[in-house]
């Protein structure tokens, strides 16, 4: 049944941004009118993207197709988490982790001038409502190594969920006054939780020396690496850094080299400033690549501006231990592009995802399975006004991004959906405007980054037909809203004869076009049936959405090697067009393959 809201259109649209769901008022709801003739399909339930793509994924299943893979932010997941959820006024440097029990934990420091004094954390069951848990590292007064009154401060807390479910949270500590010149008062400190962040062990110090930005990695062997920006020489020159590490072989209880010893110097590139030799490679993020022992590191290099660099360990998965005056490893890609604050992750299917900051915006790049070839920059417009963001893989097709929005004094959070090659389900579909015969685990494509309106596309096939299911969730349905399905042959990267474009809406198939040096009206002999739930062109109610089923004879499509290419878009009155990839031009290089036809 459709429901009516008393809120006008502008208020309803504003609620979709959901800057802090904990501070919103509950809307007042009225029952729909009995004679509302525009309502249809009152029992229709549109399938959300969270219910799809739930099947098993083979490791590196898409390693050969990553050039076509892409990300789309899920606007409905986008929120700004402020003081109500975090308990601080100026959250910076967020690091989010999904815990073994399915809940979430977010670490950050509070810093009007960016550099933290203490580290806080918050927890959530759903990524929407957050509860502040207070300080995990609290600053306190000390007498420093020079015998002076000082203060121990903490910053840049990051964490790791171990294979056994424990959480390790590591932070950088320093003396507040003169920290560059007081390495004996600086280091890394670690705490453990065995109950999903409810309680924490007493801190242990695992490294002594000036540092920033620790990062933890657990290998399948159980070996744990703690990487960090080695800043011991920045008192000589502010850009003289490198990445060092300490290692634990007993689940994080003891670390080598021991506290007070030099660390292992592992990731360093030389550069010359005014005739002097210095090093860079800082703010490390390191992953073990799928189906490989090789480690891939994304790093920040501050040489005439900030750049992203990469380094690789080789198949043995071991970094060479360098001297202070040595650079390495040899296998690297220095100064690959402008940016700072890298964070690297990999989907089970093979795609590597890099987040980084540039011009106070959150950027993402899709990489191949070896983390060596990265594609176009992707920067959602809502992630702005901050720096030092991070990523966490949610599941096989979703990744969570977080970044501070310093102007709003909050942390921006959203999920990003992975669009990549999909496989058609093998079934005969009854074209009746009812989606109950489509399994929820079917592989799907997603659009929905611009507003609350979002759509999915699924494909099935039998010996006679290829079937498409379009489902669009939309709180504000209008007669002009529609979706577009683009179909092309899989053996070319440009539009050619045999390409088709179908326009569908709440009331079915609206238009079919064929391509011959341009789009012209045509026919595919498609059978279509639609259904919708809502009231069209009524800005004072809350609609649900529409769905369209289509069957196209196989003989009408150009199917090569049991594949076609598709692109998918929705056109919404609120936000305009939202597509998997560009719909203008003739290139199909970023269209998605549909296999098993």
C-alpha cells in the first residue's frame, strides 16, 4: 500500500541526504485515499541492491575483466556523522572496520588544527546510527626525556580485525612540545579488544621514535605487520620520511625489533633537495594480493606536491630490510599521479580499489588484480571539504568509504557498489509484471549515486529469449521518469549495427531504437510488462517505485561467444540521468559484459 507524507517535496528531498539520521524528526504518515486511481501494484516490493549479488564469488573471478569494472556510490547509504554520533566537534582521520559480529567501529581523532591530541571511537549496527564510546587513547601530562613538563598526545589511530575476531587498535604518540626533537617521547601504542570493541586491554608500546600514520596487516600465516611513516629524520628536513615496520608472530603480543630498537626500513625512495639526499614514502597502506603472496603498497610522496606511489614485494611476500641510507624495493611505480592519503583494498573478484585525497576531495580509482594499472578517477560530489579518508570492504560487491567534512564538522560515509561482468541466470521468465520469479541472489548492475532514486538491472536467458528485469526505487515518481537499457555486441568497443536502446518506464516499454550511424526508431519484438507502486506527479507523498520485465528473442540480438555488452541508466525528474557509464558518444569500452547467454 502506498503511503502519503505531510512533508512537501523540498523537505522530503532534504531528508534523503540524511546528514545525521539521529537528529531527524519522524515524518507524519497518512493513509492513502480510497479513490486514488493512480496507485498500482500495492503489493509490489522492489528489490534493493543490498539484497542482490549475494552468491558465492570465486577469488579473482573477474581478474581478466577489471578494465570494464566500475563503482557507483549508493546515495541512500550516504550520511554525515556529526557530534551526536561521534561525541566530538572536529573529527579527523577516520578509519572504519567491519567487525567479526557484523557490526562496525570507527576510529578518529578530534583536531581543530588537524593534528590530534587524543583518539576516539564510535560503534554502529547499521552504518546509520552511531554511538560514541569516548576515548581509546587519552592525552595526559608527562615529564619528557629532557626533564620538562609536557603532554603525551595521540593521533592517527588505525585498527585491524584479526582472523580470530580480536581487534588491534594502534596509534601514534608524541610529546606535544618539541616532538620532532624528542624521539624518546614518541612511538606507537597498541590496545586489543576481544569483545568487539566493548572493552580494551591496557596499552602496550611497540615502537619508540617519531612517527605518524600506523597501518596494520595480518598475513595468512598469522604474522602481523605494523607499517608507519618513519619521521625520525624530519627534524633535519620536513619532507625526509620513509615507511618502516615492526612485526609480531604471536598475535600482536610481542613485536620485533623490540621497543627502543631501530625498526625494519622497508619502503623508501631517494630524492634530492638543494643537493641533499632525502627519502620519501609515507602514509602506507598495504594489502596481500588475491591468490598470491605478493604485497602491494600504496604510499604518499611529498616531492614538489603530494603524489601517490606504489611498491611491490615480489611473489615471496617479503620486503627487503633496508639501511637508513638505502632505497627500495626496486619494483615500484613512483609519483604515479597527484594525490595524498592513499588507502588500498581488494574485492574477492579481483578488482583493487584505491582511495586518496586531492584538492580536499575524496577520490577513487579502480585497479587491476595486481594493483598495477589504475583507471579513471571517480570523485562523488558529496565527498568534499576534507582529507585523510579510508576504505573498508563490506562484502563481495560493496565497499565503505569515509572522509571528514571539515566545514560541516562531521564524517561523510557512504557505500559504493561494484559494477562488473555479470552472468545471466538460466531460467524461463513469465513476463507478467511480477518480480517474484527472479531469485534475489541474481547478479545485478546498479545506478543510484545522484539522489534517492536508484535502479538495478538483472539478466536471464533460455533457449529462446533473453530476459531483463529493471527495478527502480523512487520516493517521488513522475510520469517522465524512465530507465534505459543499452545492448551491443561483445566483440567491439564501439557502437555498430546490432546495437539497441530500450526506454522503459512505470507503464512499460516506451521506445526501441537501433544503431546505424546514430539512433533511429526500430523494433526488437520485445514483450514487456510493468508494475509500479505510488502516485505519479504528487510531491506530497512517498512512493515506492516501478519495475519492468522484458523478453527479447535471442535471434534479434547479436550474441558473440554467449556474451553481450550492456549499459544501464535511469532518468529521474529529481536528479537527471544516472548511468553505469557514459551514454553519450560511441565508445562501449566501459560497458558491462553479460555472460552465459
